[in-house]
C-alpha cells in the first residue's frame, strides 16, 4: 500500500491526514464526517465556530457543496483553479455545520499541488483542511514543520516538499451578490478584476459600512481572519525601515529586506529577506519559525511597503504582531 492509498484509508476511517498544498500544509479530514472534523479542532486547539475550507479534486465537485454557484464563481474557478483561491458560497444542506462554523456558507478550493490532487481524486470527496499547526501559530510550509507542530496528533503526514506559494489562499466571498476579498493572498484584487471585469471590494470596506461589526452579518467568518494569527511565541514588532537599525537591541533578531547596515551592534541577528513580495511571502513562515526558535528576545520586522502587491504579506505580519509573545499549551 502506497502513501496515497494509506491516506485514503485513514480518511475513510475518520482519521487525520496532513497534506501538502501550494499554499501551506493542511490538516485534513473527511469533510462529510462530523466526528472526523471534530478531531481537527481538537488537534489544533481551534475554536469550534471557526470555519474550515473544503478542498476538492476539481471544479466539477462544486455543486455537491454549494447550492448557489453564481457566474462569478464559475469564472474565477476557470481562471484560478487549481490554485490559491478559496470561494465562499452558499452551502448545500448536507454540509456539516462543524465545517462551516454554523454559517450558511462554505469555503471551497481546488489546490494546485500534485500530491494533494492525487489524494483528493483517490478519496473522491471533499477534505476539510485548515493549516496543519496549532491554532494561531505560524503556518507550516514543510512536512517537518507539521511534525514539529502536531507530532502524534496526526495519523499520517504526506511529504510534498516545501510549499510553492507559502501563504494561505486568497478568500473571496461570492455569497452576497458582490465579490469581497476577505483574506488577501497570492491572487490579488487586480487579478480578480481582470476576470470579473470589475473591482472586488475589500473586507474592511464592507465592515466599515456595517459599523465595523462583522458579526452583524456584513461578512461571513472565514479562516485566518482573527486579529491575532500566524504568530510566533517570541514578541514580534513591525518597525519602519528608517527606524529598524536604531530600535534593534542586543539579543534581538531582525527580518529586513535590505543588507546588514554598517555599524550594527554585535549580538543582533540580521536576516535579509527577498525584496519582492512573492519571494518574501514564500519564505516568510519558515523565516519566522527559525527566528522564533533562535532564542531572540524580540523579532523586529521591517514593515512591508504600503502597496497592493504586498497586501497578503502585510496582512499576515499584522496578525502575527498582535498574537506574538503568547504561550500555547494546546
């Protein structure tokens, strides 16, 4: 029995399987088995009202999970699936409430990774799979990260190498008539606009119009949208470029886009990240994980540029800064 066959068997038995995708590694369970899905929440220490994304083998399965599929969803699926795009749609009646956090919507995507697609095709149904890490912590982009995070909590880890994108998928809500980006990712607003012929709205715009309260129904809850997320245990601070070297103290680790400045004090770890947003995003979680394990007193991160192409990186770093420095025993 090969690893894919074993993974399918485990999923059908209600067990957890970690799988690689192009974004991050996911912690997968049979999305139609509430008992199996409950194991995801237990393994991660994840709140049960926090919805999951269902991964599909191809766009043809979408009608099994969504009762309303607008033409915008079809257009985006044709353009970007398989790929790092999650669509929020009105759910079919049979989708378990535990998957959707009790909401009337479900998140669906077709991942662009050969191992994930082989597993999904062999399994023949949807796999609910949030990131394979403890809730709120740095997402895993290698199989080793999953083992470090979850250990024996997962029955099998499929090793598909390092993730190609390295940041979670873009989430677009199509359940309320107007396309809204609820989480930025590798597929940006301009990419979506080129397909749909109009600019998608942003989560903040919609929530501002609703008085800033997502709970009033302006937007559905989705994965990775809490204020504190993707966080190291080491305190993390975002610092302006011109203040980075000035604020760094002995014992700090610095993640910057530029080289080590002249005259930097000894005892400061300076790590240069790629200067382009795709390369930076690809390396971000692995670098944060390494710095978190380095014993540094603080992690100072150079604030990303205020440009659309940096939106996904800025989103993850902002949430990491809010959630950093908190211990986790789950």
